[in-house]
C-alpha cells in the first residue's frame, strides 16, 4: 500500500501519524536517505541534561577520591578531556 503526500510551498513534507513509528507529541525521528529512498525511524530520546551532569559529577568525584585532582594531581584540562572521552 502506498500513501501519497505533497510538499508545501516551502518544500516541507507533512507525514500523517499513521506513517510514523510510535507517533505522538515530542517524539524524535531520524530521517536518512539510503539508495534513493527516504527512511524514517524513531530516534533515541536525548538524555536529560540533569542525568548527564550527574554522570559527569560522579566521574569527577571518583577522580577526587583517587587523588587525581588538585595541584599535585592531574591537570584540569586532562580531567575534562577524559570526562568527555576526548583523550586517547
């Protein structure tokens, strides 16, 4: 079964809820083009900022407990790079 949709005057396509996986307000979808086809699937919900901050603070507390901070410990930039996963 096919459903036809038209772009509006700005080129925007509006999909009816029946075409979306788990439709509803606030849902996020990933749209990709693969082999000339547009693929729409549900995207993972972003982590709440508070949860991310909490994980970062736990990591920092762990470093403090190991004595990896302060004047004689690891430089702050190195700690932040590690926490962000930017160091190799």
